[in-house]
């Protein structure tokens, strides 16, 4: 049993409509929330804020609220990761939001990452550069020789096996 993780980076170069909306709204939220921590306007970047005002580390979760509505639009499927048919298929159970970098005045320097984590999957094999998986726990069905519906997921940058639960099959 494995859980996959996917890190989606969104920055000024992102060109998909969904990415652009997340970029714009998270920068706006960063700008507003950062002013609470630095009311005198001494610091311009996220890194400066966190270095000089340790509580500003909360900006990760505060700014994530601007992305939640967009994440709901994904209808529980990880973006950018498709099966061999070209369809989005990996359900995510939870996510984590991270501000990579941001600047109060220079929006083009804003960059965030959203980490998506799948539901438990049965990893059957690796076929070339692809993971052969079944959804949920299909180990017993495989042991019995039963037919199991599978998907072939191409490995790609930022997609990783986040965790594994090893049991003998």
C-alpha cells in the first residue's frame, strides 16, 4: 500500500487559468495578511517576515485560505497527473500549502506550492516509467487471483511515493 504525493508549484510563469487564479488570489491574501505582522512596513519579502517576526510562519496557513475554493474545484482529483488514457484519476485525501517566496510589491516574485496526497493505493508493479496501481486495498483480491481494475500512472517530476505500508502478498 502506498500514498503518492504531488507538489504543484504555482508562480508568475504559470499559464493555466486555474493556476493564474490561485497565483493572483494567494498573492493578494499574502499582501493583506503580511501587513498584520508588519504594520510598520519594514519587510518586503516572506523570508524577511519569518526571519524577523517568527509568528509570521503562520502565513502559510492564513494564505492557504485563498486557495481552498480553487482546490475544491478539482473535485478531489490531483491536477496535472493523468493515467495512460490522459485522464486525471488520482484522488487526493488531503493537501498542504506552502509559500515558497513572496514579495509585498513585486508580485512576479510570488511562488507557492500545493502538496497533494492520495488515498491509499495498491502498488502492483512498475512498468517502464509507470506505476501500475489499483485503488484502495486490492491485496486480498490479487492474492486470490481475482480480476482487479488498475491504472497506469506515468512517473513525472514532482510526483513521488509519499509513504509505503509493506506487507507480504
